[in-house]
C-alpha cells in the first residue's frame, strides 16, 4: 500500500490497534407499501482513532441516512448489521444508553445549524445543556462552555454566551453547534455537510478549526460532503458512495491520483478547477438513480463507459485492490509508478 | 462593441428599522458583445440584485441601465418588447422557477407565443421539440410536467425556454448551484455549446469561482454591493490585485491532496 504522510502529518496507524468504529454490513431500510426498500444497502467500513474519513457521493446516495443510522437517529427506519463504536454495539444499546453515546462518545454537526438550535434560548444555555444532562453542575457546565467557545476562536466568548441564535452569523452558528458536539469530549465527530451553506472564506475558517481541534484531541472524524476539494484538503481517507453502497474506499493520495472505480474517476473529472484553465469538463451521462429505481447488477452500470455483460447481472462486492477497496468488475487501471 | 452598460447604479432596500440599506453602491460595468462575463461574490453581495436591475425586474434608485440603445428602466412599447425578447434569464432554482401547471412544451414555447414569433400551434410544438433535442432532453417528453423531471433536466428546460426566442444576451443567476457535480458538468457543457450555437453574450453569476474560471473570459468581483476588482480571467485568477479577491481565491478548496498540502504549508510559512 502506498502510504504517504497524511495531509495533517498525523501519527501513522498503530498496527493491531482496534478501530474506533467498525460498521459491518449496515442496511437501513424503510417500508413502502408492503415492501422493504434498502436506502443504505450493505455498507462496511471502519475508522481508526484520530483518522479523518470523508464520505462523498451525489445527493440521494445515502450519506446522511448512513450517518444518522450511526447515531440511531432514524427512528422510522430499520437498521441491520452491526455498528461497534469504542467497544460498544450501537444497535444493541438501550435508548437510555444511546442518549449517553450521543454527545458522549459520538458528537454530530449538521448542515443547517438553525434546525438544531432553539431560537428562544441563549446559546450559553444550549451549549451547557449537553453537559447538564450528564449531571454536571451548572457552574462547571458554564465554565466549560466558555472554554470551548475560546477553543473555537469565538471572540468575546463570555458576552456571546448570553446571546440568542438569531444574533449570530451562519459561520458563528456553525461554531456554536460544533461547541455543542464537542463539549462532551467525543471520540468520533460526525459532520454532515457542515460547511455547505457557508461562503468559501467562512468555510475555510471552519475547516481550519476542525483540522486543529481534531488533531489536538486525537478525534476521529466522519466528514460528509459532496465537495471533492474539501476531501483533498481535510481527509486522510475517502469513501465514495453510490446508490446506497460504498463503491470505493482508499487513502486520499492514491484515490485522487488514480481512482479505480469509474464513478470516482467520473466525479473527479467533472469538477472544474480553480487552479487551472480547462476547455471542456468531462461529465457522467445520466443522473443518479432514485432509491426506488436502483438498477440490478452494478448500480452504476447504466452510466458507466466500462460496463460489460457481467455488470448488468451481478452486483460487484467491495474487495481489496492494491491497498484500496473497490466494488467494480472492471476497475480503472492502476497508477503508473 | 458594448451590448449592455450599467453606469453608477445604486439600489437600497427599506430596512425594518432605521435608514434603508444600500445594497448596490455605484456599480458600473459594460458587457461586450459575444463575451461571457462572470459576476462573483459571497452571498448577499448583491449579485441577484444586479441581475434583477439588468432584467427590469427592479428599478435602480439612480444610475443608468442600457441595453443596445434601450434605456431599460424606462423602456416601453416596441422597445420593451424587443428587450424582453433579446434578454433572457436562467435562474438558480430548477424547482421554483418553472410554472408547475405548464407542460415542458408549453414552457419552452411560451416566448414564441408571447412575442408573436410563431402564431401556429403545431409549428410552436415542432420548435419546442427541436429545442428539447438541442438541450439533451427527449422530445417525446414534451407533454410532461416539470415535477416529473430531475433537477438537471429542469435546468435544461429553463435553458431551452430562454433560447426559444433567439435572445442575444443570457443572464444566468447561479444556474448550476443546486446541481450535483456530474449533472453540473452536463449543464455547463450545454451552456458552452448553446453559447456557440446561438452566438450568445452571457452574464454568468456564481459564487463558485472554479466554475467561473472555467466559463468566463472576464470577471467582476463584488463585495458588499461594490465592485472591488474586474479583469480578464488571466488577471483575476493569475494575478489578483485586491486583497479581497486574493482572500476569496485562497479559500477555494483544490481537489488535489498534494496541492492542498503544498498550499497549507505555504500559508503556515507565511
Ligand atoms: N425518511 C425518509 N423516507 C423515505 N426516503 C428517505 C427518507 N430519508 C431519506 N430518504 C431517501 O433516501 C435516499 C438517501 O438519502 P440521504 O441519505 O439523505 O442522501 P444523501 O445524504 O447522500 O444526499 C434519498 O433518495 C432520500 O430521498
Ligand atoms: N427585496 C428585498 N428587500 C430587502 N432586502 C433585500 C431584497 N432583496 C435583496 N435584499 C438584500 O440585499 C442584499 C443583496 O442581496 P442579493 O442581491 O440577493 O445578493 P446575492 O445574490 O449576491 O446573494 C442582501 O443583504 C439581501 O438581504
Ligand atoms: Mg445528505
Ligand atoms: Mg443571489
């Protein structure tokens, strides 16, 4: 496997160390009429301690449902398979135990902070509440809230604690939500498109903060995005999702240099670049399938230039290939070395 | 040749309390015939307000807006009708901007009817089908309604609709912002093809600087309702002069881990 120093120059994997998170054959389904439809369709992956993994894919591929299933937030869906985080089997925990995992072992931030914040309560109150639920005294909780806003480089933090969400800009609100996710000192942070609604300069600041904090705390991050630029700058590893499955999983250097799945190659080629001129973008024909109309065989075959008979009939499984994992019957050639 | 000119345009909106807020402050620029001009800026910088002033959807408080000799805010009668035909708009939102009760064919051919360009219904239908083929839609779907099309397909309908009257200027306000990358690439390619096919002048509004670099020959950078810098693609992306432009460009992620790392190291050393 070609291991290059990862973007943040963080420690190399410890051989034999158990991963922080192991997901095995996760299926998340909904009932439609009398049928059960898998939105997430047999996803397996793991995340090491301190590792930052990006989950990418076009809208509707199942990224958010996967993330929410890890926290058992999809109450109307059925999840099967196993999710083991920090030694505990998430799908077997009681609701009470699960409440302690949320914000304890696993913290989460979403794209839209306003859906998460109570407009009628001060942000100090809301940040501290995460700890108060765990029996931390009001004074200690408030002290920690102040401390975490400092860590997130919120200026005049003490004053800000008494303000209400609407008094904050988009970037500031995202920091508040981040504070709520981090104050319980989680081992894993799940960030679902946390910067998508922000302007680039604010996005850049929030990403720099996340970079610093995850490094200093040894925090694992599952970062969901559709922006391959963010992946390249932030993640150690990238998983590409298509129609409910992970189709490719590799370290960012190898994947960006030589993606093995035709879908990953297509996505990378379709992105316009800020750092060079281009005449024409490559595009992937067609559109991603709807959940209720996912094709047989390889779900990507109707859009794939490399597809042959087998792709129409047999769904490829995710298998090891040159240090990466790829679900394809006819992968792109390996990088010339 | 100048096709469109904005000169010292100012626009304010009434605020809930206190003085009206100034949204455009002394904005002046030209659009030359045949060029693709990019208008970039963060959200709230006034991009859509400029588009609305250009399309006579908003009246500037002061300053002039002139399209090919037509005084836009005051245009009436035959001049207004020529303006409405020759300047077309494509919006960001492929969901909100198309009337859900009209079929794809009716939407695309509406301009031909409104402007009296094609009074014959069967001929209009043929033209709509031809346009659908041009923008990569299946002409057999002419009688379907917008909500049965995907986001990318709806944007193709919007483009076909804008092209039906053979406009000279197309104003695109964030036309690909709501689309996934693979579909975004299809729509960008379509815009490039249509630009050549119809000899269009294009004003392309976006917050995504990489898309603007790809499509536009000249770029205007907007910040808080003012133009901070304008120049050719080479000038803006190769050698931006204003600190604001530089900070904007530096914040755009590069989809290459090696270059991203190099840039981070450079920032840390600086
Ligand atoms: N509560 C739900 N009921 C039915 N379908 C859903 C529900 N939530 C998500 N879906 C569908 O599941 C698919 C995957 O959704 P999601 O995980 O949100 O995609 P992504 O985050 O990758 O854009 C989508 O097609 C979406 O419409
Ligand atoms: N009709 C309106 N009434 C009041 N304020 C408005 C109106 N339209 C836009 N604004 C304000 O004007 C500013 C510029 O908006 P806009 O032109 O839409 O920016 P952009 O398209 O660059 O995001 C924003 O602060 C916005 O809130
Ligand atoms: Mg999502
Ligand atoms: Mg706008």
